[in-house]
C-alpha cells in the first residue's frame, strides 16, 4: 500500500506543534515560580527597553577579598599626663557619625590627659536616648582603650553634667586645634562636654601624618563592637540574603537608598554631577553594568514604597529589612519609636555585602567604605547616568578604592 505524503506531512506538523506546546508550558511553569516581594509586579519589558545582559560571564561579581592588616600599633601608656578632669560626649545621628565622634573624643581626651566617660546615644528627636550598652559592647570599648586613655562608665556624682562647658570641635580634630581652642577651656573648667561638628564628610587621607595617627585609627576601627543580640540579627539577615542569592553564588548587593533623603536640598544636581540617585536610576545603572534579574538587592529604605517599584521590576529579588528580618526580632528592632537600631543594622549589612552601591553621597557612604576597606571588601560601585546601552562595572569603582586615598588606608595595609 502506498504512503500518502500529505498524511505524513500532517503527522509531522502535528508532532511539532505538541513539542512546541510542551516547551511553552515548561517555560511558563518555571518562570512563574517566583518568591513574593512587596509591591505590585509589572511587565519589565514595558517599563524600559534596556536589553537583558544575562550572558555567561557578563555579571560583574568578583570573589576577590583583599585582606588587610592593621598598620597601627597601640599607643604607649601616657599615665604621667593623667589629670583629674573628664571629657563627656554623646553619640548622635547614627553609626556613620559614631565612629568619627568616638575618634575625636579619644584624641581630645588623650591630648588633655583627661578621663573619658562612656557616651550615651541620642536620636534626632528630643527624648530619644539610649545607653551605650543598648547598641555597643561596653566592656570591649573600655578594654580596647586600656593604656590609651582612662575610661569610666559614668561621671562622678559630685560633678553636675549641666555645669560642664561645651566645646565644639571639627571632625578629625588636630592637636593644634585642641591646643588653641580646647585646652584653655578644659584647664579653666576642669571637665568639658565635647560636641563634634562636620564641616566636611570627606574621609580622604590627610596629606600630612603625625605621631598620633595610631590613636584615631584605634578609636575608629578598634573600639566599637555591637552587643550580641544586634550582631545576631545582622548575621541572620546576611545569611538570609546569601541564601536568596543562590543563583549568584550567595553574593548580594546592598544599596543605600532612602526615599526621605532624595528630596533634601543636599541631593540636587550641581556642576554636572549628582549626589543621589532614584530607584529607577539605580535599576538602570545596575542593569547596564551587567547585573541581571537574578541579582539579590538589599535596600536601606526602612519600608517599601511605590517609588521603589521601578527597581523591583528589573530586579525582583529586592528587599528591605521588614522582608528578611527574623519575625521574632521585628517588634524590638523595627517597631521601636526611633530608627536607631535600623541605622545600625543598615550600616553593618552594607559593610558586609559583596557589593555596596551608595545611591546617596555622604558620611554613610564614606564610613561604610572605611569599614569595608578594613574587611578587604573593595567592591564599591558609585552610580552614574550611563547613556550607552552597556558599560563596564570597573569604571565605577569608588575613587576611595581606585586611588587608595581613604583615611582607612592610613590604618590598614
């Protein structure tokens, strides 16, 4: 019996259609398996025409961690200069300020031969106040400064805090400044209250060095250690982010992006440069330098807002603290009346991430960079508006890293 070629052709076409249908069903099934994220989901292709860079080798992850050792040595004891006076101060405005405030207070106290009083911690709102031990390890702080300056937990009862003279000093205070503006007040009053102001958030190395360099290095990088409960929360969040980053070998990106700061006066374009970037601009920047939709991103923004949707559209695995913090810790660390705990968590998660992207210029960026340099984590990408369809991530490495001009390079080598 002859073979009807028309029947054979029809059979082949039918089989081909079933194979194509099977592939479509399989693709739709796996593409639909997504984790749930805050905010609505949009069609990425309709949001932006940026083409996908999901090619092998295109993702700019790097595994190289350049471990550094501390260059400074602990200063010799200066007990012969010990006076009866005290230096008190408060930590304010978040951990990015704390490290600088600690350094200035230690430098001043050592120069004056004064006893340093463990500081309290204060928020922006009146009445927002914590003890040092609510955030940091008091024992570690005192022990780290043993032989450098004498430290006590509280001011003696016979000295009234209200009667102390307040002296303002610039961040990264010098011995010349202390001699000219602080020492006379201290000798006259016997004890002082120190307040650090920040004429600049620049943390570049000084062009001149002094014998006292080891003191601020120790104070900035060797005195502050988180109390155990906060440290455990941060570690659990970092591990959660690494678990969610299984498609990128456990690596994740931390982006310092806080909505309330984008509208402030200091966040405006000037002289052709920008000091901050929106969620949409960060999304386009990351996509154009090679990251694809599988990249996991941690945001410092406290809670999800609709303006973040453009970022989530291109990078669905984008999280805020409320998404990844252990449920039993949220009442204490997220629902508190002040955001002090949240600031600390953000600072240390950004310090430990595989890649850090500062969407906002400022002291947070500068001091996270310093912390990362000490940890050997050099992947800091400073965003920019990219006109081309693609660009190399290496072109956007922080100048602090490229030029090795951060203050931390005076302390680690």
